[in-house]
C-alpha cells in the first residue's frame, strides 16, 4: 500500500495562502488505512485549520469532503459541483490523488496536505515499513523475497557492505540490514548459492530513472465503434 | 578469472606483489579545499615509506578534493597512488569517464568501494547514486582492461584503461560466516588485491584467514592487512563503540590508557607523545604478528591525519627501505 504522513499544520496553512473558501478532500483508500488522510483525519484537520485561522484573526471557510479513491476518474467526478465553490482544495490523498484531481479540475488550485512517503506495509499497529521501490524489474526471486532495492540503504545487489553489524544497517540503529535478512532467509531455505552468485549491473531504465512510466494494455483498451 | 603471469597494469604495487615482496601501502586524505599544497606535503611524508598510497574518495561522505585529482599531484611528488572510487557518488558513465582520465594521467591502481552512506557526512541531503555496487564496478573495470569494452558492450576504440584492481574486505562485519564467501565473490568479479578494514582483533582476523585459506582464496588474490596506530585512548574508545564494522578489543583501550597514566594531565605534549608511542608500539607488534600469517601479502597502514606515522611504523617494523623494482 501507499503510505503517507500528514504535513505539519503550519505548512498546510502556508499552502492555503490567501484562499478564503477551502475544501479538504480526504481519500478512503491507502491513506485512510495508514491514518493519514481518511475521513477522521480530514475532519480533524478541517477543525484544526478553522480554529487556527480564527486565532490568527484571519477566519476562513473550510469544509471537508470524502472521496473513496482519489486516483480514479469515476470517484472524483462527483466532486465537480462542490469543487467550483472553493478557491483552494487541500487534498489529503497521496501524490497520485492530488494529480488526478488537478487533471480533472484544471481551473482549481489544489495543494497537497500529505507527504507521500513510500510503498510499504503495516508491520504492526502504528508502524509502517518501506518494502518496494517500484523498480520495474522484480528480483525478489534471487534474494529469497527480501528486496535490496527498497530495503538496502545502498541498493546493493551483491551485498552486504562492510557496515552491517548485528543485523543492523550503518545508517541507523533502528534499521535492519537487508542483506543480513537475505542471508538468513537463503540459509534457511538452503539457497545460499543465490547469494554467492554474482548479480550483474541493474537495468535502471525500467525504473524511475528511465523517465515517468506508462503501461498500455492493448487487450484492455476500449474499442471505438468502428472496431466492433 | 585468468591467472596470467603477465602484468595487468605495470604498477609498482603489482610488480612488487608478483615478485613476492611483503608490501606496504599507506593512505592519505585529500583536503577539504581546492589547493594542492596540503597533498604535496602529505605525499612527501609518504615518499619512500610505502610502495603506494591510497587516496580516499569523499571518505565518510565528507566532500574533499577528488581522489583522481589528488592522485595526479601525488604522482608529481613521486608517490604511486591507489585511486579509490566509491559507488555512492558516480554512475557508470561518470566512473568510466573518470577512470579513463585517471589512466591517461598515469594512475594504475584502483580500489573499488561501496562508500559510506551520505548520512555520515556533511551533505546528508544529497541523492546517492549506487548505480553499480563495488563488485559490478570491478567487473566493469576488468572488462575494460581485458576485453577492451565499455559497460554497454561497445568496443573501446582508443587505449584501454589498465588498472591493478582492488577491493576492500571487512573480516569483522556481519554476517561473519558469509565474509569469506563475499571475498570469493570479489575475487571472481575481478579483484587483484584486497585491503582489509583496520584490524585490532587479531584472533578474529586469524579465524577469518583460516577460512580464507581453506577456500584457497589467498592464492588467488593478494591480501593486505589493514592496520593503523591508535593516537589516544579516546580514539580507541570511539572506534570500539561508535564506528560500524570495527572490532577493537578492550585490551587496546586499556594499553592506551596505561601509557599516559603516570604522566600528569598538565603535561599535554608528554602525554600525547606517550600515547602516540604506545599506538605505534601496538601497530609494530601487529605487523610482526601479521607477517607470520600465511596468506597475508602485505600491510596497509592507515594513519589518519598523521601521515608521518606511516614512515615511523614502517621503520620500527623493519620494513624500510622499500625495495627497488625493475622496469
């Protein structure tokens, strides 16, 4: 899932700027599940913003709305009437949702209220961890299911480096060394041969380095009338 | 990997190792500035005291004059450089371009490193690169040298860069059991020589070398043992407690403390000299020990910010003068 964290209140206030009528748009999918941008968070933020601007002596009219999924046209369409009433929209969706709104409502000023942080999962209640970097060419099979692109601080494919100590990465005492995990996993599965084998240089062109990506599935495209 | 008797690079370091000498390498850190005088001075302190000197590459992710540029200045002072290149700061394009220039400028030894994470240094907000890891870098340089091709497979039309290729090894990092396998991987990827991380725990290093010999790796690569003088008890403690991948047994901290115990605190110079002397004494004992370990082809003396230490240690350990090498 996509994991995010709400921006600090002060920053959101600055992004609202001179806007008088503000709409806070929550999203009911990923950011709701990580308690950053769902219904409750949208309500709380709206109250906090209203109060804070009032205290500043610059009251604004701020209300909230929920969108089930801000990344899909069919779910953002119903916002059309509401959106035109507002100067500024603070989207609590991930960056994808913000951009979807912008594309659908090009005459509205839309700002992000969230920092989209990573692709990850809830390891336990209240703790989310990064797991995937969307590199475009999944190599989990050669590392026994632990991703070195997302979880090794140096993205090594022939790790570990010399900074691994007691299973901890040199960068932070709270950070696990991904290659220790790979070693433990492959040892357990009797597949250390995979770690001894040389991994050649990665093709980063299918990752973000190659430019923003697009997938076109010809088998799923809507056919025009003439093609039936 | 080919096991040729011919020289791959023609560097002094390579010639001495292949002739069977116990080599001595030193290290110098370039300045945090754009002037050449500091390097020249450091090079002069190392001249004649070691067979070649490593020139660090933005070590601990603190920006310094580049290794290759500093290498040129060293060469001018008559010291053979071992260029260091990390994978943190350059992608494969920049690496190939810089190393071709390094070759053209006379450099012939290259140490391929991953690089300390930029969060350790003074530019923690930078984007790190890690297009390649250190093994992939070695593989690339072997193919440039021996197959005369770029990383993309295109033929090198002009002269190919010919480096004596090195890698680092950390016998003390985890997973401890995997380290000899990682050394084997580095050899397979193209390492001609290895320099280890600083050794203080001799027992653990002996255990590592035992496993290295079991795997026959000592016959496939030249292993230089990393050593360095402790300068103060504080430094010993710091390295024991705060440096990742470093294993410093308590006895070293105790010896350093003991060296200054009988000297009053106000006599700062006397205390400093006593500490330094003890640090040198410990290093010299270590060298004597290391010369007895089968598979150790030399020592790599890291005397950080005290380059004179290399000469002092080499002399006390009976390693001077350094041998002459044939054409």
